[in-house]
C-alpha cells in the first residue's frame, strides 16, 4: 500500500510539472495557457516525461558536480560567450551553496542532465531530419516530435539503421526482445565454452594453477587457450591478455619460494629476505582481490536484455578492469625480481630505488611502500654503526666493510667503503661521513679505551630529532638520516680530538719528535755529538747499543731536555741500523721515538721510516758541521803560534803559510755552504712546516683532517729537504759534497798534526842549538865539523817539512778543485727544481753571484 501511495504521489507531481511547463511554454504549437489534462497534448507529454524519468541510462563519468560545471563553463568560454560563462559560474555557486532540508542532494545529476540536453539540441540543429530529444523546445514540441518519430519508425527499420537515434517509444511488436534472443543464440553458436567458465579459468591461472581450458605451455612460456576450443578471436585475445597476470604471478611466486628455501645463505641476506617479505605482503593483497573476484564469478552473467544493476557478476571485460592495477604492480614486481636475482644488500636496495623514480603516482607510491620494507635492515645497519659503532652485517650487505687488523692499523685499514653495496639514494660524501663516524667510535673504544662516546651519540640523536631505538629511520627519510649523521659525526669527532689532545698529548709528542728526531733541541744535539763522536768513529760492528743508550742518557741530563715530560723521554731510544762492511758508527747510529697506541695511528711504521730518513739526513748535516767546527778548533792555534817558524828557511816558511792559507780558504768555502744549507733546513723547512702544521691542527675537525695535516707536514719536509723522488739526483750530489767535506776534515787534521810536530821539533831544535853554543864557547879550540848531527838534523827537518807541505798543498788543491766542481754541479741543479723553496736555497748560497760568474754562459 505504501509503495502504491508513493507512486501515486510521484505521478501527481509529474502531472503538475507537465501542466506548468505547457502553460509557461513561450511558443506552444497550440496556444493553451490552461491546458486540459484530458487533451491529447497533455497525455502525450505526460507519457513522454514518465518514460524519461523511468529510463536507466547510466552516465560513464564520475559524479563530480564541480567538474561538470567547469566543463560547461569552458565550453561557453570557447565559443566566445564569456558573459554567459560568468553567469553560469554565479548560478552554480548559489546552487552548490544550498544545503540542508529542501536542497537537492544529487546536484551533479541535475547538471549532467542539463549538459546532455544542451548537447542534444546542438545535434538536432545539425541534423533536423533525425528524431532526437528536444527538451528545451517544450513538451508540446516533444509530443510532436514523438508522433513524427512514431510515423518514421517503420521506414527506418526497413532501411536497417536508425542514424544513431536514441529511440524512446515503446516496442509493441517485441522486436528488441527478438533481437536479443537471436544475439544470445549467435553467441552460443560461436562459443564452445561459456564466458563464466573462461572467467573461472582465468582466476585459477592468476593463482598459478592450470584451469580446465587455459593451461601453461612451456614452449611459449605462458598460459594459452587451446586452439581446439572454439571461441571468437576477440575472446581468445582477451584471455591471453588477462593470463599475463598469472604468468607474472608465477615468476614472482617462484622467486619468493626460491629465496626462502635458500635462506639463510649468504647470497640472500636480510635485505633479500625483507624484499621477499614485501613481495609476499603485496601478494596477500592480491589474494584478497582474487577472493572477491571469485565470489562475483559465482553469479551468472546476465543476458543483454536483463537488468544488471542488482547483481555483481564477472565477465572477461569486467575482469580486465579489475586486473588493470594489479597487472601494473605485478609487472613491476616481476621486473624487480629479474633485476634483483643476482643482487643483495645495498646493491639490491639501490636497484629497486632506481625504479621508484617514476612519474606515475600509483607506481611511485607502490615502490615507496616496497622500499620501506626492503631498506629497513639497511637503515638499521646505518643507525647501529653511526650511534653504536657496531657492524651488524653477517651477510656482507652493508656498504661499510670491516676486517681484522692490529690496533695501530684500525683507523687506516680496519674499515672501508664497498662501492658496490652503496645504494644510490645515499651520496658518496654522506657515505664517507657514515664510515668515519663509526670508525671514530671504534677507535675510541678499542684504541683509546674511552666510553664517553655513548653520551655523545645520545646527544646527537636528540639534536637530530630522533632516538637511538631500532626502527627510528626508514626509506624516504634521507634528510633525517643525513641530519643524524652530521650531528653524530660533529660530536664524536670533537670528542675524539679532545681525547687525543688532552689525554694522550698528541701535540706534545709531535713537538718532542721535532726536537729530538728532527734535531731541533740544539744544546742536546751538540752535547750528544760531542760525547758520541769518538765512539761513532769506530767500526760499526764494534759499537755497543747499550753504551750508546748510556751516552744518550748523559746528553739528556746535561741539556735542557732533562726538564721534559718523563713519558716523552722514556720513548726516546737509540737505534743501530743494519751495517755493512766498512761502515762506521756514524753510518748506523740513529734515534727513534716509541709511539704507542693510539699515537701509532698517526706515527705508523711507514711514517716513522720517513722520520728516520729525515733524521739520517739531518744527522749527516750536523756531523759535517761538527767536523768543520773541529777543523777550525785544530787550525786556530796554528795561526796564533805561527811565529815559532821564523827561524825556518824562507821557502819552507812561505810554503807553510801558503798551505795553511789554502786550507783556511777551503774551510771558509765549505763552512759558508754548510751554514747556509743548515739555516735553510732548520728555518725555511722545519720551522715553516711546523708552523703550518700547528695551524692546521687547531682547525682540524676530525682525525682524518689531523692525519692529512700530519702527512702534509711530513711531505713538505721531505720535499724541501731534497729527500723527494724528484730531488734524488740533487740528494746524491749533496751527499757526495758531505763526504768530500769529511775527507777535507781528515786532511786538515793531518796538516795540523804535521804542523804541530814541526813546531815541536823546531822548538826542540832551538833549545839544542842554545846548548851547543854554550858548549862551543867552552871548547874554542875544537871547532865543529861541517857534518855535525845538528846541522844535518836541521836540514833533514826542513827537507821533510817541505815535502810534507808540498804533498798537503797538492792534496788540498785537488780537494779544492773537486769541491768547486761538485758545488757548481749542485748549484746548477737548484734552479731547475720544481719546488720553489729550493730556488730560494740557490739564492741564499749564491747571494753575491760569485758562483754564477764562475760558470760559463751565465
């Protein structure tokens, strides 16, 4: 009863609407301001209105009122009707703002109806001979149009087409029903298998199971519908397209099963396991979709003439719509499976990340969700390494690789980056900072025995806005990761440098090495040379290292070195180098500094070997200087006591003075060279390099900066001191000059010893002469014979002195010539050296251009 009452109310409202429209029509076919409900026009219009309202034509667009309004407005603006477009916009705003009781809920349907009516009118204007819906002409026009259409229906059926006209009249002869039945019979004749069966087979295939008619063919590597089954070609193509999803599912499912069977193999790892888990989650959603589709597949597919609004059925075309999004996802998963089959760890995460760079929002969001699962183990490794220094990588998946090494090699060789495992979403500078932060924690823990880094890591996490808990970082949070790494690195590196400077006194040890190994402590070096000189002049195989250690202790106690830190003095030791045949103590004596953990991270064996090489060079230079000073000490008294030789023959006396003068000139030349060279080494090289190193230590931000500054400091000394590879020939020339100067020292000593002996014998001869004179005065009657011993002794003395001085003069002349040639060769190489400081050394040695004038062509 209630339903009949509602229908009656609707009928009354429609009648009232038709009545008003007929009475308000501005151009009716038959003027009738108060139409009679029983008149034919009213009845025809009423039937037509009810037919329109009873139609079930479903629009193919989304129910979006704003979009429809915008489409209408854009159409008006395109035609140049801007004023109408503005009016429409104002009316739509008023229409859309009305809410509450009495307002229209389904606003988009009203706008859609108006849009369709407007389009139908345009079509009617373009095709006046066709029968279309013309609502805007009034219901009288509709009725007339209906009558005209009815009169032409039979003619159009005879022609076999309707020109795209939408028929709105009744079908009293049931021709439409007959056509539907004929269509159904035709479909049954063309299809050996019903569409319901094919749909169920496709659903089976999408689960990796062969259907009754659709099976997997290994020859074509895909699911196919047997050629013996009679189906239309369009249906066969549709089935084949739908079965692509099953083929993709088969590949993804097979990969998951293979990986999980191999786990925990090293080539799978935690990232691979996470990837399989993410794929399995996606397949779970896929299974849920298939369950829904299987439920719909149980409903029969209705005939074309049957109503389909109340039944959820599943046809091949509907299945293609359902499968659109899953196919895209499954295709992506299959591509990733092929790409990641031989990858693991960070390389796998990086390969998946590259596929996430996609413009399709669906693909981008799907890849993002997948990567959040895949990268979870990787980000956990980063968090553990940066905040705890723990390398939780049992399957070698992390881009930081560790290896067992000694404590002194922990920083340089203990950890390194594996470029193949570095994912593309982590930049190289960020990876280097991650590596250094974890290394700093391990260095503090292992080498420095320090635990203060734990509080520093907690502060860094708080400053970065995260926590130290597991799972605090994930994919898509690269900025947060970088912030955490930067904060952790800044604090931990600062703490590490504080420990090195304060607890282990790194700066003090560097200064101690400069003072003792680089011979910067002048009084200590001078005293050491004085007390070990005699011992080191002996053959190397006769020298005791224990005796040398005792002399070293004596040098320390006798100089200002005794006031240094005892820990520093305890590290200073004597080292005797391997010796060969003919080596002297000077050739094998050296000092070494015991750099213990953690200082040996900076002062490694290779670094101390370079320090030893510098020490040997400086020690040789100091030995040459010491030799020249010793020569001066032996030569100076001869100048003072030269009046003792006044009674010698003039020729011998002139020869003596000439030889002494020649020796003095050679000494002056050698002393000038050695003094300027030593000044250059001690001030231009050592002090300048130390000053730069001290400044760089102050601004160093981490241990790598400190190591780089020290390497630069050591490299600067080596290059400027002629010890570099590019100065090898210059270095050899210099050492030949040093050997010549030491040889000159031995000749000068021989000369001075000869002069001392001549002086002593001359004095003895003078005393004997005085005694003989007294004796002759007493025995005047016995004159001395010409061949007496005195006369013969004096002549022999002068003769031997002349020969000695002549030989020494010749040897000194040879040394002078050889020295001049070697020095000129050495100076000629200085201007062509690449290091600019060596050119300044040439300027210092040849300040007056004396040597430049000696060389021809300059």
